[in-house]
C-alpha cells in the first residue's frame, strides 16, 4: 500500500490518509466540481451582449492582457456563428457602444484579481472568472476608468448572494462631463457597479441603458431578449454573467451607522440599470471525455456539481460524455429542458427544497447539479450514501470542507484549494485535474488487487502444506515434510515471490470491473473456492509424487521426502506467476511477457529456486534439512506436477471469468436503468422578471 501511495504521488494524487487508498478502489460515485476540474479553469470572455444591439466579440488566448481585441459587430449575428466565423465588418475597440464599455468598466472595477508576469509566463491571481474579466478589460484598454473613479466600498460575492457590487466615487477635479460613460446622468458623483448571475441581478434592475446613452424603463421585450440570450450562451457551454450600473449621489450610497450588511446591500443594489451580458468560455480539459467514459465502463457514476447556469452545465456535460445512457436511448439531441424534466439534471433552487431523504429517493438520480451552494454539496453526499454509494467528493473552498469530510473519499484541489479544505481531505490533487481522480481510482483498484493476490498466494501455499499433512495421515503415510523443511520453505521460498506480487502492475481490465463492495470480505466466494482448489492441487500432486517414490519405486524415506520437498515448493514458485492475475489466463497474449513484465517477481522467484536447489544439493546444508540430492529423472516429475497444477489453476480462472462476466453484464444493465431518463416531476424554470 505504501508503494502504491508513492506511485500515486508521482501521478499528482497525494494521499494524506492511507485508508483512502482502499476506499478509492470501491468508489461508485465521483462528485466533481466543473470549473478547473472537469474544465481547464482558464476562462476567456468571448462575447458581450446588450438588448437591441449586435454582439461584441473578444479575441485572444491565455492571460496576456496585451494580446487580443474587442470588436463590435455592425450586423446582427448569433453567438455560435460569430464565435465560429468572426465577421470582418466590425468597429474598433474605441467605438464600442456605451453598454459594452460599461460591461468592461465593471469587469475592471468590480474585481479583486490581477495578472502577473513571472517565469516568462502570465499568471492569474484570484478567482479565475475575475481574472478573465480583468484581462478582457485590459485588452479593450478600459483601465483609464480607474484614473477617474475610486472604489470606496464593496459588497462581496458569496454563494448565497451570487453577485458582487462595488461603490465608486468620481475623483476630485475630474469633470463628469468629460466622461462619455456618464452621459446618462452627468449630475452623479457616485456609481454602483454590479455583476452576478442573470437570474439574480436582472430582477434588481428597473432600467436599461440604450445605445444613445439614455436610461429607459426595462420592458418585457427586454427581459425576453435577456432570457433568450442566456439560453443561447448556455447551450454553447458559455458561462453567463449579467452587469448593471447605478448613477447616484453620495447620500444614496452612504453606509449609515447601525445598518447591517444585508440592509446596506438592499439600499445600494436597488434601481439598477441593466447594461448587458458577458459570456465566458471554459473548455473541457483534454481527454476528459475519455476519462468519464472509463468511469462509466468501471461502473462509476460521475456527477457534475457547479455554480453555473443549468443549461451551461448540461452543455458541458454533453461535451464530456456525462449522459451516455441518454444518448443511447433517446439520441444525442435530447434537449436540456427534457433532461431537467426527466431528472437527469437539477438546479439549486429545486435542490434546496428537497430533504436528504427526498433527494436519495429520486429515480433516476441526477448527474448534473447547477447553481449549487456548499451546503447542497453536503446534502448530495449524504443522499448518495443513503443510496448505498461509496462517494468521492471534490472541493476547493472553505465551505466545501464539511462535504469533503462527510464523503468516503474527500478530494481537495492542490492549486486552488484552501488550507482548511486540504486538511479535511483524504487526497489532494496536485494538478486540480479530474483525469488524476480516475488515475487514483485505477491505482486504488490496483493496490486492492495486489493485496488480494498476496493473500491468495500465501494462503494457498500454506493451506497446501496443511492439506498435504492431513492427506498423508488419512492414507497412512509418513509425514512427507518435517517442520524444519516447512519453516525453511516459508521463509526463503514463499516470502520473496509474495512480496514481489505487491509490485505487480495494473491489469488491463481493472477499469472494466464493477467497484468492490467495501462491506464484502477480502476473499469473496469465487476467490475462496479458487484458493481451496489451488491448495488442494499443490498438495495432491505432491502426495502423488511422494507415494510413487516411497511405495511404487521403493525409494528411501529421506529421498521420497526430498522429492515431495522439490515438487511442492517448485510448484509454489511457479504458482506465483499464476497469481499475477486472479482471472486472466497466464497463457493469453505474449507468453514471454508473463516472465518479464514484473522483474521483481522474476528476481524473487529466482531467489526461491536458488534456495530450493541449495537445500537439496549443498553438502552439509541438505543434512541440516534432512534432504539429499535428486536424480535428473525426479525433476521430470517436478515439471509434470507444474504442468498439471497449471491446468487446474487455468480451469479455476475460467470459472472466475465466467462468473465475473455475468456480474459485469448485470452491473451495466443496472447502470443503464439508473441513467436512463424516466418520467419525473417537471421542474419549472421561473422566467426572469
């Protein structure tokens, strides 16, 4: 297990608690954050939108604030078309409409992040969403706004408010008339800039900024356009943020003594003016779709948990193959509304109204959770555990710590995670990558496999000696082995190969098996029967060789004991190669690789063979163990015993493969039933108002 932990660390999975290694091999559900884990976590603002205006498309990649532009389209275009084939009929950054200038101004001012150039590379400091907004404002040359106004207060973002606001004051000596953005209300001395989830921020807006710079009451047609734009961006997997501004006097934003933060927020964040939406792209990580499919093949459910809009989450889920059963039974074009209505996806508003018991009773259980708070994460973990799942939960924030601690395997982010979260976790991902979780699960299964191989090898060898003694007594023969011979063999013959089995590499089919039930015994019934069969086989061929030498050939008792010693312990050494896999035939594939893949096992078996030969042929040494040199013909008996034992072991493996194939088929049918959309209470989406 310690060796397995070291290998996991080399692959960016740092195990803090050793029992978590065993738990990983039994995980049935992985609950993963979207941003930065399933996706790359390097966001880019791609589109800005306002009612009755064409889009503004932003270009550039990475975090270099000097590379990229913001260009406003002269003709209307869909976001999908504009992103795939950027039109050439655009305006320059300097002539962006006021609404989009305000989006960029708010992106820069309503922001606590920055970028730094270090080691010939740009690095973001702060939340990835805010870093993307800061870079977009820099690329559009909007930093001049910071020279004209000063932030005087802030209403911070949190998972309950889902928005952030800042209060700014026009600097002394700056004429408001010189600021084109203040055309709507040149008498203002202060302004409020807000950003947040559209469904939260838009209801706080009473007016909308028009292309001519005027403020007008927000109309139902504006709300319909906003709703439609959010749906379009979400369907493309883009994260959508709304932006608003309020022009006001100092008295209107004064924080009176005795007013709590909630009361102050209600005073400031009211009567806002909607200016537009920004859509941010955060593409899935490379190979993430393949990793998710590997999880499904391994019988592991993957649940996405995100604070994004439901349709954005569903769009990303499609890209990473989170709905394989849905695509198989209903086609890849199953709409987001249908997925939500059938229960495959659920939003935070609906989730908050469910108890743990009600959530656990949902059938099918959702695989996409959107607009989720940290408290909801804890509820999801408890519900899955009530359903009998072994849950791995990821998290990075302080508020994620309770859910991570509750999970069977808590996984913290090493890059973006807080110290408290890492302390609560069992495993820390050094690269914040979902692919590393799959690697850790594979490693956990490998470690469990190797532990079972170690146990079966040692027990089968020891039981064979017990069975050998019992049979000899039952048939009236002298004991084939003395106690010192057995002790010698157990120390120098059995131990080196058994330790080497702990270094065995991962089997090719490890991620196609059902997760191991943590409540089941280490040795299941098929393995226990295989162990008994193997031990009986080794004992049987030994007693047969012993009886032939002693009774049929009338050889001396000491010579017959030496034959039994050579047969039993040579068969045990050969048996170690059969134990490299408990189900796969040793003769399948490249036979040479059986003896070359695990060099530790070759070395261990070489030591054991040397010990057997030394015990038989070295003068003085063989007298100590009451053995004597054998003729060459006796090694033919040994070789035949190895062949016959191999046939017995291969027959046992055939039965195990057949048993597990039926179990795997049953598991996959259950997964299909669990993931197949079924009639479900429709979750109504409330329109933005």
